[in-house]
């Protein structure tokens, strides 16, 4: 028997809608008609989701702004059924009962997410295949080796802006800049990347009073890009979109570029900040990276389980009367796809603190026909963004207590406000160099190549015989482990730890003067052994 569900549009006795709400601090605060929870009023959505799971099971009735009713899907299996059931559920909001019945006003705060738009994210069937096919083709044309090289160089550029100061905010100075720099390059407009583009993207996502103006700024840049590629095609994401056989119009190209840019930027900025935060606050997590028990791609996947970039994704709508998670879903009902609570569903993850290494069944990138097409690009940016930063600044430490870190939370996502850190000031590096804390300027290697490695003592060179005047300097080249296990995953970085040279090269004046007075030809150095196949592969893979 199908259990009776909570009504999505509960009938209230006469006058109930005029009753004053409970005061702040009251246990009933945050509840709306029918005793349903208002998601947008919760200051702790993680706790609320668990309360809803305990009370209603894997699918729970809730309210959003203006007391518009929705279902939120909390279960992992139910979420997969939602995104992989095109016969039952669609992303076309035009069939949503609340919208058709006038419950959702034109000025609803979530209307930018809800309103139907002519793009693949809101369509099904042949139209979806046409638009999504063009995007998939553009993504598949990405040269990931070149992309990795560009991400490394972007890391160098961004870190050069603050490396000499010895302190930074890894959210505003790094995580919010690196993804935008890379995505502008991927789309084909690297010259458009600047502080203004970053601010406009953040403004749009936060929905501030100036969000409309920020959206216009971004669209103007994308319109210019589309016009340039229509006139002069190039081998980049936009060029492939413009030249696709589906024949997208300029408006279709620009609108899909906006979706790709903003979605990829927001998701990657959140993911990058969350991984760096975990490295800095959790010694166990950091030691696993240092000791090789966890690769950087595995660390990224762990955070995709624990802190998905988007908590919920708006929205799916029932195409027919159906059942989901024991609830009766009526035709036209709206459902929130919610990766955050689904990823900690106790039926698939009894211990929410357990490592999920090697398990990619999280829902951070959605699923089904609307699964994120650029997830491998996001992974590359996040993986290299973590790895290369910690190669440049291996002694980076948090500048505040973990409890002082603050988040801004909305129904859609949870943002880390800031991540203040300090580190040993280091000189800028050439962007074409592989990221390294030594910068090729003779700085002693106080920390070894591993992420967050402990300081190591410099070796004391043995005194050289006066008759020789000095010994040849040795170079101790350390090779990073490679993380190449996943598609689009980033290979490990290579690094070189400068060895300590003998006297006569960087030694005492006495040794140098003896060498000058009695010139003795240096002993022949043994031939350098050929680089191993693995090191040659790493250099090819990295592009350095």
C-alpha cells in the first residue's frame, strides 16, 4: 500500500494564514503551514536534514521562500532514481503546480534558479540532446595535458600576487581567482580574467542588489567572445560550440557559455577552498597526503563526499503521479535534488567520518542526463590547485583557530568566508617553472617536497682537501608521486630539492684562495644516469 504523503499545498482553516509566526528562539521558529520546515530560515541545514530524515524518511516535505512547498530528496538511492528517471521526472519547471497556480511570484528570490530558460539544463528530449551534444563535444575536445600546464602556470601567477607577503586569505586571494583564470582560458577569453570578472561572478551567485548588473557585465564579455569566434573560429571551447553541427545561434552559445562559466567557477572555487581547509585543520588528513596513503585526487573525492560544492540543485518536477522514498508524489510536484544529505545517507555510509577513497558514487556532480559535463575540468583545477599551492608554500599554516572559520549558508550551497594563513615569505617565480618552494634562486630547502613536510636539517658538507679546492655540488632530485588513477585526474608534480654544494662552490674563502693559487683540474664527473621511464613520463605529462 502506498502511504499517504504530506500535502504539498496544505489546506489551512480560515484565518490561519493571518496568524503571527512564532518569535525568534521559539522551538516552532522556522516552521510554516502544516508544521513544515522552512529551509531558507534554517541556520544549520545539516542538522535539519537529519531531523527531516528521522521524521519523514528519505523524502521529506519542506517549504522555501513565500512558503512554497517542495519535496527534498535526502536518500542516496532515491536521489539516483530522481536523476535517472526521465519518464517520471523532468527539469522543465513549466509543469510545476506551484508555478502554474501562482504560488511562485515573479519576484521570488529563487526565480533565477526556477524559471525555465532555453538551455540544456532545463530541457528534455531532442532539444536537450541538441544542446547537450554541443557542450559534450566542446568538453571532449579539451586537451587535458595543455590544461594541466595552464593550471600550473595560473597557480604561479596567482600565488605570485601574495607569496612575498607571508600571509594570505586562501579564499579571496586564491580559491576565488584560480578557477576564473582557468575557465576564462578554457572558454577562449583569457584577457577577460581580472578582479572585476571574479567579483561579478561572486555577485551573481550571491544574489545581491547588484546581481543584475554583474550578470550584464559577464554576458557582455561572453557576447563579444561569441561574435569573435563566429567571425574567426579557433580551437577552444567556444569555437567548438559555435562550429557544432547543431547550429546554435549566438544567443544560445552565449547563454550556455554563461552556465558553463558560472557553474564551473562556483563549484570549483568551493571545492578548492574546502580541500585546502581540510588539509589545514586536520593533521591526520595532511599526514595521509604526506605519507602517500592518500593521493591529491583521492583527497578531492573525499571532499566531494563530505562537502559537495552545491548542497542542493533546483529542481526536478514530477511528470506523473508516482512514489519515491515511501512518499506519494503528485504530478506537478517539485523536488529538490540534494547531494549534501544524500552523500551521508546512513544506508550507504553508516559512518559519515569514514574514508571514501576510491569510491566515486557520490552525487556532487549530479547524475543521469543532466550530470555535470565539465566535472573532469573542475577536478583538474582543484587537484592541481591544491598540489601546486602546497609545493610553493609547504609550511603554510592556518592563522586562526578552526572554530573561528565562518561559513555563509544558503539552500543551494555552503561557502567558506575566509581561510587566513601564514607561511615563510618566498620570492615570485617564473610562470613557466614547475611549482616549487625553492624558486630556483638558491633558497635552502627547509622543507622537503611532500605536502606540508616537516623541516629537515641541512646536511653539513665534509671539508674538501685543500689541494683540490672544492668538490662538485650534488643535486638531490626528489620525484613526486603520480596521481593518474582517474579520468581527468592530475598527475603528480615533480620537484627538485637543491643539494648542498661543497667548499669552493659555496664554501670558505680559504678553500677558494688555495684553489686559485694551485689550479687543479676537477675530477671527471661520472656520466649522468639516464632518467628513468617514470620521470620521463612525469615530465611529458606535466608539460615541463
